[in-house]
């Protein structure tokens, strides 16, 4: 039983981070219908930005308030990065076929990884630690920092829900995701909304970077496989949930996180990723548009 | 299906047989004129393999408009499939695992290439099936997942058997010893430029003849408008799966060549065929222009040379590469050639 | 626009066609190096390169080898076999390298080694520990010990009774990085040695390099209550695994291999009291070690890991062999260097006294280090088998 609860808690802990990153993929996809492969690198940059800020302000052991400050700084830095990427790389391609934007995204991704590596070096970096404490609840060892990270991730996700479904900006985003041209005719500033989508998605990635760093206490160089894998899994989570759908991304993230833990815990650690991807394929065959996605009939 | 328009025999010879013979001659000339083990040979080899990869992926992504990002998975299957034939098959035939520079040795290599292609084609059929239900990025994720599954499974295989260990393992079980993360560690370098470019010539001819045929038009119709294609009687399902199978077969051949290159010691290695390899192929297709065979070819050549030229800038290599990629995409949003072929550029401006 | 574009394209190809590598002037000795400087394996490639280039700077500062300066030509291979082929071919055919220094990853050393062997160029792998590397042929050497020995060292240290300087353990769990051939190989040899010495592998779990969360694996390991956990991975993952193991209440001692070097700096409290086998100890008082560690730390702002030390040793060993070889025109000179390398005996390197055995592997003792604070203390020295 303790094992079961451990897997469940760890699944939620890992899954909520997947979900946070998945939101960035799904938001961009909802509006521009392309996979923003550079998102996982913005996420990596978020971790490195917050590490730089922590070093600069001597916050290697931040209090919760200071950590919140780091979170805001990292989100702001990533938001700016996202904005620049959108302006410089994606906006010139607004009329181009989607696959070309995708290739550009891969280009941006390679650039961020390797430029980041030139700036911050090629080895693992020790991240600030908030607390090393862990509590034991019903036989489950829970590290306090993970609870904090899960809490922060959920708070951010709820904030995004509010933004998208309760504000005027959110209404604009939803309108643009339905149809650019008509939204434009209705007076929605389409270009600004698209930029804003990148800003928000990147800010969430920045927050994710900080939370991952805090949870694991170290971050690897920007081109390390760990970031790409995180990004890939988050993207898979977005697809499982139904890409373009915000609650779907969160659900997909949590599902993937928990499924991974249970497969590794009860079935096989060697074939965990193979089984996870096989499950994904099965889910997609049963529900071709993801769990919460709508099956849009193609118009002639 | 509309019946295939009858083609007079002389025209068929002119269109297929003559270029094939000329191409094979050219491959032989390369084989004989470029010194083995030279730098030029290695680069020409890389170019050849990348051209096959790009042109074959172009059949799925460019011609049929399906979105596959798991092409490296097929290449992996081809590589492992063929090296199993030359290593374990070679042991069964010759009693050792050395390179046999005899007719039978090279026949074995030829058989291994075809076997690798067939293994990959079978997988292509399996992966093509979901495309009946899935479209666009969902299909992309399935192909990507497929590639990753192959990688994870290959990593978990036990080390390659030494000849001295063969006796302890029954025949069919041997082929499961694929070397794990280290890769297939005792491969022999059967390949040479003649083999590579013979395969390139066949690939280019098949791609070109396929596109110009009735079937090719059907592929294009699936890309342009699936519902309209269905309405005029094109069996879209069949064509989508067929595109996957053909592309996978040639990716498998490319894998076989790759597995037997100089330094074949560990060329077939799970990590070699990760999704970045798939992306490289997608980049070549898009950069060349969707559906353009010469475009994919030129892009494959250009990117291979580019990575080589950039080797001298060391740490800045991938930074420079990625910046160039972004700039080219922004300046040529439809790829180098769009959907046209290289010779369209030299015609009078009667084309759109 | 179109014509401009086409001509640019043609110009690019023409330029690529006429490109020739720099031909070496005769008063320098060209040493080739291939390694991952970009991409996700760059951590280890960079360390090796740092060690190598420091050695070259020292050699040239002291007047070079037989009055000739050493020129280190290095090419990035992004950690890919296909790139290794091109890089090594270019080093040999275009840059006329006298010898080549190989990769960290064993699979890449094998790929490059096959080409060096075929072209008759001596190659030294600094840190590829898989036995298959030097099986490629008689031109391939290494300055590190091999995995079967390293696995044996830790198995012996773990099973030796306490009064004989060991840990007196029997039940060990193993956590392998499936993505690294190094990790898979070491795990296999450790398990074999452990069984021979009367120990027992109670669980073998695995992860994929790049994973951040290891809780499922560690929970499974916790359930079988091992007396120790063997982690044959790289320090970049080990620190993380150790923290999570402690967080899950796993208190069994952690054991590891030479990929651990530097773990004490990022592992913190979680790796205290852990043991790993290594080529040398950075805290040793030997003058070679002190000199190397001081200079490296000053130049690169961090202490050297084992890849850096082995890279340094590979270059120094090569220098030693070139000094003993007969200089001449290239193919003969390469063979002579090969012969000199094969005869290496008791070469004093940073990582210990190196002698080449008949399989061109370095025979040298291994040390077992214990992590105490941010330092390592030698817990045992195990002589070559």
C-alpha cells in the first residue's frame, strides 16, 4: 500500500510538471496549429535564468518568499525570450506552411540549446535548495520541496484557467484559436494575442524550469537529453489530453506522470518508455483526437 | 482505379532502363575512382545515405502529405536487420564472422540489404495502419513513439555473441543478441561507394517513376485533398499505407548501407537512430520543398556538406547550423525548390 | 532573386568541393582528437578536451617533443557514430595526424578505432572501459582499466569481510542507465564478479539517461531491502539518484564506478559515506596528481573529473611513446609509435602507473574511494588481477 501511495504521489509530482510544460505546447498549438519544439528549451532556459538570478542575489537557500521572487524573475525572463522568439523566428512565417514553421522551431530549439551551452557551460549545475526535509505520511516519504512544487504548479494552472476563461484577453485568445480571420474582423488584435500566447506559455515554462531545479537540486547543461525528454513527454501529454485543449493538457500531464510511475513500479523499469509510448498509441487509436479533444470533421 | 495508361515499350526503356544503366555506370565510376578510406569517400557516403533517407521520407511527407517523424526507426530496423544477416547469417554459412571479399560474401551483403529493407517495410505497414484513423500531428506522435519504442527495445538486448559463444545459443535465438546500448559491435564494413550509389540511383528512379505514374497522382491527390481524392475513387487508405511501406523499405536499405560502412564496428547503435535523426530527414524534405525529388536530394547534399564545413567552428557548430536553418526557412518559406524540380528552373517562364 | 539564389547554391558546393584540410607543416606533430563538444554528451567530451589541451600546452611550453611542437586538431562528433567516421577520416587523411586520441563513449571509440586500425594509425582511448574497444586491432590502446576489472574491484570490496578492509556485504541491488553502454557493461561485470565472490544481486532496475525521477526504481529496490546499491552511471545522474534514495528513506550504502568522479561536489549530504572505484584519487599526495589538480582547477575553475585526468594521461603517454619511436615519413612513423605504445612499461601518469598488456589495455591498480565531506579518502587499493 505504501508503494502504491508513493507511486501515486510521485506520479502527481512529476505529472504536474509535465502538465505545466504541456500547457505551453497546447496553447501555441491551439492558436497556430504547430508544434513549438523550442518550448522545451525555453523551459531549460527558465531553470538556468533562475539559477543565475539566485547566484547573483545570493539566494542559494531561498526562503519561500525569496523563491517566489525567483519564480517571478524566471517567468519574466522566459516571457521575454518567448516574445523575442515569436517576433524574430515565427512571425515572418505566419503565411508559410505549418511544416516550415515546425522546422524553424527545431532550428530555434537547436540554437537555444547550444547557445545556452556556450554561455553557461557544458556540465551539471547545482541548483538552490529550499529545504531538504521530508515527511512520512502513511509510510510514504514525501519531500517537502515536492509538495511546494506541486502546489505552485497547480496554482499557476488555475491562474491560467482564470485568465483564459474569465478575462477579456482570454476571450481574445479563444477567438483567435477558432479562426484568425474572423477574430480579426471582430476587432481582436490577432498579432498581439499570438504574441501574448507565447509570452504566457513561456512564462509557465520558466516557472517549470525553476520548479524542476528546486525539486531535483541540480540542472544539466541546456543541450542535455533530460530537457528534450521532458519536453517530448510534455508534448505527448498535451496530445493525449487532446492538443489545443487546456484542461486536456493538465489531465494528460497527470495521467502520463502517474502511468509512468505505475508501469515502472509494477511492470518493468527497462521497458517503461516503450510501454508508455505503446499506451499512448493505443489511446490515440481509440480516441484519435485525444481524451478531451474534439474530433473535427475536415471541411471540403 | 483507373487503368494504368499503356506505355509503349521503347518509351518505358527510355524512361527507366536507360537512366538505371547510366546511373549504375556512374556508381561504378565512383567506386573505382575514389580511393577507399579517403575523406571524399566518407563524405560521398554520408551524402548517399542522406539522399536515400530524404527522398524516401519525401514519399510519405512530401508526396502523400502524411506527417512522419519516425523515419530513423525504419532506418534502425534496416540496419539491424541487415547486419544480423551478414553477421549471424555469415557465421551460419562461412563458419566465421569475418568479411568475405568473395562473390558469395557480397551476395550475402546484397541479400542482407534486401532483408533489412523488408523488415523495415513490414514495420512501415504496421505504422502506416494507424494513419487510417489519425491525421496530422497525432500521426506524427505515433511515428515518433514507434521510433522510441524501437530504441528502448534495442537498448535492452544482450551483447553480440563472439563466434566462440555461438555454439551455446540455438540458431534462432542468436539474432536477439544485438549488443544493447553499445551497438552491434562486430559489424564488417562490406559497403563501398558503388553499393551506396547504386542504391541512390534505384531510389531516385523509383521515386521519380512513382510520382509520374497514375499511382503517383493518387499520392498527390491524398496530399492535396483527401476527401476529394476519396470522392473520385482513390483508395486513400491503401495509398497512405503504401507510401509508408515504400518509404520504410528504402529507409531500411539506407540503414543497411549505414550499418556496413567503414567504422561499422558500432554504426548500428540505438542512440544513433533517435528522434534527432528523424528530424534531420524531415528538415531535408522541408528544406528541399515538399514533394520535390531533386529538392530533397539537393537539400540532403547541402545539409551534409554544411555540417562538414561547420566542423571547423567547433563549439559554435550547432549554433551556426541552427541560425542558417532559421534564416533559410524565413527567406525560402516553401523550401529551396517549392514543389518544383530542378529542371523547372531552367525552363522558360511558362510555369506558375 | 532566383538566379542569385541558384548561383549562391552552386558557389557553396564549389567551395565545399575545393576545400582542403590544412596540410601540416613538417616542424609540428599533429595529434588528432575526436569527441563530443556539442550535443547532450558534451559534458564528458569537454572534460577530456580540457585535460588533453592542458597536456599539449605543457608539452609545448617545455619545448615540444624532440624539438617539435604538438598541434592538437580536434573535431566535434556530436556523440554520433556517423560523425565519428567523418571526423576520424578527416584527421587521418586531411590533417595527417600522427596518432588519434579517441572518445569517452566505448561505442564511438570502437567506430573510430576500426578506421584507425584499417589506416594503420595508432589510437589511444582515454576513458572507454568496454573490453571490446581494444579488440578492434593492434593499433588501438587505452590508458584506463577495463570494466571487467572495475566490476571485480567493487564486487571484491563489497564482499570482503570488514576485518579485511571490505564492507562485508552480500545482497546488492543494481540501478543501470540503459542508455549508456558504459553503465550496462559495468553492471554486467559487477554482477558476474559479485556472484563469483559469493554475493547476490537482489534486484536489477534501470533508467533512461536523461530521466530526472527515479522514485519508482528506488521504491522497487527499497522493497527487496538490499545491503548496498550499485550505481554504475555518471555523476550527473548519481547525485540526483542519491538524493532521491535518501528522500525515500533508503539508507543502504551506495557504490559506484569511475563515472562518479566529481560527485562529491554536487551530491552533498546524500553521497556521504558512498564508495566508488576509480583510477586515482584527486586528494592523493603524489606530485603528479597535485600538480595536475592544481593547474586544472586554476585554468578551468573546477576540479578535474576522471575524463579530464585520463585525457591528460593519454596525451602524456603518447608524448612518451613518440619520444621512444623512430621519426620518419608518416606511415612508418605511425607504426613506430604504435610499437612504442605497445612497449609502454611503468609510465607514471596522473591516474597511476601504466603498463600496456598484450591486449593493449592499461594494467594498473584501482582505488576504492570513500566520500567524506567534499573530498575522497582512499578506502582500498586493489592491484590488477
